[in-house]
C-alpha cells in the first residue's frame, strides 16, 4: 500500500510540474548546479560559450544527447556532469506562522508567508535542518521539521463544477475544470480549500465543491430488435432470457407468423415488449404500389391489434427496402437499425455476441432474428456483457 502511495505521488508531482509550468515540455526536469558551468549554443565545449550557470543555480532542462542538457531559458546546452536533477515530493506544511526563506537560514530574506496545512513540493537538495521547497511556484527554504508527508484524508470524492487552481486562492488562474464524474483523493483541507489529486489532476479546489456522492452512472440505452417471428420454438426462449435479465425488446413480426403463433405474440406483448409491424408476408414492399403497401401494413396492424389489443406504432420494411414514397405516405415511422448482426447469414452465436459487444453504443438499434436458434443462444451472453457495461435494454418507443 505504501509503495503504491509513493509511486502515485511521483506521478502526481509530474502532473503538477506540467500544470504549474505549462511552458515546460513533459520531459523537462528541475536541476541544480553543483558548480559553475558554461552554456553553449551547440553541444560542443570547444566552441565559444554563450552564457553560464552559477553554482547552486536552479533551472529547468531537458536531456539532449550524450552528456548534455538543453536549457530552454538560456537557449543553449550545458554538460550534465555539473548538474544534479531535483526530484520533488509533496509535503504538507504542518505548523502555523511559517515563512518561505530565500536561503536556508532565518536571517535571510522572507519570500512569502505560508498557510498552515497547505501543500509544497520538497526537493532532494536539503541543507541541514532545512528543505528546498517550491511553494505556490516560488522556490525557497522551510524548516524540515514543519513539513509532513501528506496522508490521504478522504478517498473517492467527487466535485461539482470545480475549478482547479495551483494555489489556494481565487486569484490564481484556473488550470482546468474537473468533470463531475472523476474520482479524486483529498490530501489536506484548510481555509475552505482542499488539495486534491488523481492520475490526471492535482491542485486546489474549493472544499465546498467536493462531494462524497458517486454521481449517478449515465445509463446507456440500447434497443434490441427481433425480426421475422414469432417463432414457435425460438421466440419463447428469447422471451425467457429477456425476462431473466429484466430486458425489454422490440419484435417486428410478420402478420402470417403472428396468426400462426398468436399465443407467443400475446405473451411478448404482455411481458412489456414492443410489437412492430414487419409486413404480412415479408414481401419486398419497395416493389409494390404504395396502395398495396399501405393495405399490407394495415392488414398486419389489424392482426397484431386483434391478438395483443394494441396497434403497432412503428414498422420495419422487410430487407430494409424502403422508397421515398413510403416515407412520405405511411403514417407510421419506419424503423431500420444501426447495428446489423447478420445472424441470418452466419447462424453463429459467437459471431452474434462479437458483433453486438464490439459495436454497442448508446442509442443503438440492434437487428436480430428470433427465428434462428443460434441467435437465442447468443442472447444471454449479449445481455450479460452489455449490462456490465451499463446498458439498459429498451423498446424503440423508449429509446
Ligand atoms: Ni425480415
């Protein structure tokens, strides 16, 4: 657990470094000069120096090739042997009336006063009894004795419309807006501010913006549709599976089959599934006159209404074959699909599962056929996987 915390901290520090100095590249590190060294325009110490870095100077640099660092502020290169990387870790200032000093002595210049319980970054360049720290972006020294390793005071918190700042003050610029569904940890809270972090965010938010409540998961909806039934053997199995998973679906039935398997159709409707019209005999409606199409759909609606007591509100043309005239002349909306399982073609339960679980999206309409045994066999796995992904299974009218 401890090891995990420590590695988390180093990751968070990297994030903070990026946030607080956005001009720095991701591989930029803070260095400390161990002795004075010259800066060169090229990685070649035999050329004329363009500048220098004094002993104890702190600067950001990026590793260049063999033995050299690139120093963006100096627009030049320095030899890595004179520089020591400074690795930071979070610390909480655990005392009142603390000051950030310019040097490791109380007689030196006071850079700023420090708020108790606020967070600093401590670096590995430590004078006796003093720590080099970065506090709200300013480098200085604080007594090591007042700095404590941060402990997580609250895990799994969330925020509402929280502005993330690198300092605990409203005058600090907003580094990011944290979305409401992101899980965070709180490291310390003081004066109405909390220092929060996760793998992506770290910084201060108003404590009032923090909540313990997990946001309600966004429910994704998907409409499973079954065509060409009812089938005397496959449809009852599909209905049993849907009931087991408390899933609703839409059955686009053929009028002839509805008459043949009326009891099954009645059961489907009574169990809360939507019944749509799929024509009387599965003719390619786009080849018929519009008058014949309307007559076919009305005849089918009458059969379904007689059996279930409810007149369909939607239809699906067989083969998806639809004309512009059908779109404008038929009062029911045509319902096609966004995800075709091709279950009629491959007749393979594994393939049906793969197509649906790979292609599922919020608002998808999935085309299947409740006349093929492998489709009924695939359904428990489909429901299991999608339910675990947060989907609810709704009828076309509920989508
Ligand atoms: Ni069909």
